[in-house]
């Protein structure tokens, strides 16, 4: 069996040379090529990045896999030291020269050669990438976020450990955790789960989504049942989630790189404490170690999306659809290739038609004025105009709408009825018959703090959206210096003194600055609403910065948690605007 394992690697590397041979000769001499801008250039093809899962990297680097004495494809970390991480790699990088010297040593027998390579965790095979000029296979191999984190460290280890602990606590714990996950509000591009304890195989995106809302959905159950093991595991998972958010940033600066390095050390220390307290599981495995090399990869090759297998995995969906829906499941290669070719031709024709339409142009289209655009906010799903008395009658039993018309009159006069040119202030009355237009869709454009590009949040303030009420939360500017959180309750457009204003009735959430131990340990960002009547207020929709995912607290109804790890922008914004939440 050992011989066959080596033989498979010989076949793979010999076969791969057929592909590399065509470009290897041009790596030194260059290839003259006329580029798209009609400038002739000499191109030198090199292999800078190799993107693959760990098992594929083991084949490319010719290491012996997770049970080898040095199981990392990049460095020589011992098998039993993979749990220990530092600000920088702790062990020397692999080099081709000493391996070549051993392979070329004719005085060594096969057994001696094999024994000499074992400490390096290598197979006695010549690596095909050594034939390629200017290619260091060990530095070209890149950390893969999809398989190392979402489909590896989290799905197969941290999440599995969590599931086992919950199951050991009994049915009551299982039901409670599943219910808490089900209580998470809907959020764009975030999968919703209602039975996570029974999830055993799914794709990396769903594991990533589970991790984003993991802590707010499970911490109280472990606290209530006094599970020390569960609580310690959640502390480890918090460190992992922060690492994952930072690893996924689309733009990195020196500060974010330093932050990732510091978090890596925190994660290592936390998981070591967990391993010492609960030694049943061995945490020395490759995917617990390989993120040690992410910072070097980012510095040398750019952000992690440059070497993430996720884009390629998504391409499988098209092939899967063709296979399932358009083949007869016999000799499928030719059928898939033919249909893929047809799709490519169709896309090309469509792009040519679009280009022709743009070139012909025609008379300029009349630009319509968007009556529901207010600076960076667009309001959609407008309802029929309704009088203020009708609005009050429709919401007569709801505390936030108590004295709705009078409070609106007071707000509009105080904010927009400003005396000018020395004239006396004249209070403008708002009659019960005056009409407003309710809107149930809010589109907020904002500048990302990660990429400085424009992004859009699609928010809802709807009593019946897909069969259920949905009232999203927002971050908004209280004034020029202070930022706060609120839940949308009613969004509308009204006229006052000849001008149109877009306003939102919101439930203000107070920030809890005094942090409990559990909040510090698990990075929980707690907000509170103790009095619904007093928390209800009007704000201009233009004060909204972006949407926020805020989840209910199963332990205390008046408290909620801001999910800081829903995306990179939210994570950086909360750290910058609320430094006391920096854990």
C-alpha cells in the first residue's frame, strides 16, 4: 500500500508536467505577444499562486499528509506542535535544495532515503514544480479560507465539538439552541437555520453563516445549564470568528494585519487552555495550523480572495445543473462540454448585442425625477396616501403610535421650523386630515470602511413580508458626534411648510457600556430598550448610516445583541465607533 501511495504521486507529477512543459520554456526566454491595447510585450509565465484544499496541497508538495511528522505543506512544524501559533511562523519554511540533495544522493538506498525524508514529512518523489523556473512550490501554495476555516476548522472541529456537547446536555438543550437560531431575524444574503444541532454536512457558505450568529444563539443555554466545557468552547469560537472576519477583508492595511496576528495568538492560547481542560480531542491537525501562514500570503499575494477556492467551487453549480437537468446520465462528459459551449456562445452573442445597443444609442431617454430619493436613501414600496387620523386609528393599540400626530407636529416644528431674518417663531399646526405616504422598503447606500466603495443595504419595515412581520434595525447618526442603534417601526414621507421630508418612527436602543464578564469573553455587543413608550422617536431617514443585524436576547427580553461579525464593514465600524466593544 505504501508503494502504491508513492506511485500515485509519481503519476500525478509526471502527468502535470505535460501541462507545465508548454509554459516552462517561456519562463526564461519570454513570449512575444500583442496585447489588447495593440502593444507588443514579452511575457514571462510563472506560477505565483497555487490554490487548493489541504489534500490537494499534500499532493502538490509531496508531503505525507496529516499523519506525517511535518504535516504542513509550507513549513516544518512538528505534528504535535500544530496547536501553537505565534505572531510570526515558529518553524523554518520548506526548501527544495536539501530535498534535491537527498534525492540525487546515489549512495542512499530506498529505505535510507525514505527514512531521511520522514522527518520532513515528504515522499521520495521529484516534484514537478522544481522543473519550472522561478517557482517555489512551497511559497506558491496558499492558505484557502473556504476549506481551512468554513469547511475545516469550524465545520469539522469547533462546530462538531459544539454539537456533541449540546447532545450530551440532553433534548432540552438541543431544542433551546435550535429555537435561538430560529429566532435570528432575517438578513440579506444570510441563510436562516432552525435545526443546527442536526446539521452534519452542508456547503462552506452555510457554515460561515452559522458561525456569524453562533454566539448570540447559544451562549445562554450553556450559562443556564452551567456547562463549563460549552462556555470555554464558545470563547474559542469567538476568537475563530474574529479571525475569519479579518481573513475575509477585501482590503488590508498594516493595522488589520497586526490585528489578525494578535488574534491568532489569542486563539492559540484559548484553544490550548480548552485542550488542557478537556483533553479528549486532539487539536493538533493541519487546519489548526495553516492559518499561521496567512499573513505572509497576504503580503506576498494580496488579500485572501486572490487564493480562495470559493469562486471555483461556485462554478460547480452550473455543471451540476447541466448534469441533473440536461443529460441522460450516460457519457456525460461530451454532453456537459456541448451544453457549456452553447452557454458560452449565447453569452458572447448577448454581450455583442448589448454593445451594439450601447453604440447605436438612439435619442436620450428622459430622466425621471425620483420622488422617493433622499440623498443616499431611496424609499420603495409606497402605500396609498393615508390621513394621520387613519394612521392613528390603524395603530391605536400600539404604544409607539401613541399621540402620533401631536408628536410629529412637535418634531417637525422643532427641527425644521427655524425662525429666519429676525422673524418670530410661528408654530405650524398639523391637521388630522393631512396625508402621509408610508413606505415599506428602504435602500441605504453607504461607503464601506473596508474598501471605501459604495455598498447598499436593503431594509424592510413591513408588517407582512413573505408571510411574517419584518422590522429591520439600523445604525444612525444621533448628531454630528454620536452614533446609535434603532429598530424601524414606521417609515413615511410627509409635507411640511412646502417641503417634503422622509422620516422614520424608530425604537431607540441604548448602548450598554458597562460590560458583563460574558460580554467581554464572547464579544457580545449589548443594547437595551427598557421603556418602549419613551424609546419611540422620529428620525430623518437621511441620518441612517446602514442596516444592522440585531438579535433578541433569550435570557432578557429588554436586551438585544448587535452582531458585529455579520460583515467586515460592521466589524471595523463597531471597533472604531464603540471601542469599549473591542473584544
